[in-house]
C-alpha cells in the first residue's frame, strides 16, 4: 500500500473516533404514562446532530434490529446536555426538552442506542436479549425508574451485545423523578491520567503516525522521530 495513502487513511480513522467518544447518555426516564425522556451529554466540541448523522434507535423486546429510529436535530455545544422527550410527557419534561417525538416510547425491556451514521456510540440495555421486565433491580433498573449516569463515567458503552447491568454506571431514582433533567456533571480526570478509551491529543496522534510511516519507509520509526522537531509538542503527552 502506498505509504502516504496509508498515513492519510490512518489519520482519518483515528480522528473520526474523537467525536463519538464525547457523547454519552446521561439520564434515562421511564416513568408513568408517556413520561419518557433521554438526556445526552457532550464533553467534546460542539456537534451538529443533523449534519453529523446522529439518531436514537429503539430495539424492542429483545429485537436484533432496530424496531424504529428517529434522527436527532439541532446543535449540542460542549459540556451541555440535550434532552429528548415524548411529546405527551409531563410538563416537567416538556419544559426542558430540546426535541420532542411521539416515537420516543419505550419500556423497561427495550434496548436504546445512541448512533452516529449507523454506528453505536452508547447504549442502555442489550441488543438481542429480552430481560423480562427490566435490566437491574429496585430503583436502579430500567422499568418505571429514572437513571442518572455516574459522574465518573465519561466514555460511552458501545458494546451493545454484552450483558447490561445499570448498577455499574448508573444511579437509580424513584419513578417520575425529573429534577435532574437539563444538566449533568462529570468528574474531571486527575492530572496526568488518561482513560484507555479516550482519544489522544493531536500532537500525540501525530507522533504515532510518524512512527507508523517510519516503519513503512525505513523499518526504523525511531530514526524518523529523531528528525522531527519535538519542541513543537512540548507539554503534550506522548502516547506510543
């Protein structure tokens, strides 16, 4: 393969994951009647849902394919939330909703996916598995309760076919608890700590790609790195 083409492809693939990694479901409301709502938190740069191809998929009763999907609209700035509610929900949901849809109607045994161009970014529930009435137990379950994402969860769970236990990343609240909708806080990472699922800084990615290109051209990535002016990246963590 042409080394330059390989390098450009690698850049595209690495950078294309950075947007997905910033979005998570931050709140889930499966309340009485039509009191259904989902909240999405964005820890990265602003995202235009319409142009970037984001959607919600509902997999009902253990379905392996989406029972229905609806596209997200609008722009979500950094460190803010986006609330989607059923159009017939309680006024407490309607007053904070950024998007309303009569299609947002799910039960405790329906898996819900946040998708970007068809790829799963985050999930609630498990595709292809019907848990009966709910995932979880007591208030920390998907039936008739409100779930809020733990503050130390900053990366979405895209493994939609794996077992789902809400107690691992969510805190449960009583039915029809709406007071947490419209805002979400995350715990910042300690200084020097890098989560394994996070995307490296651009400078770090550049060093990785230079090393990859060095392997292709010379078989000696260090020789290539030595010719690169590392002073340009002073203070940037190097992830190799």
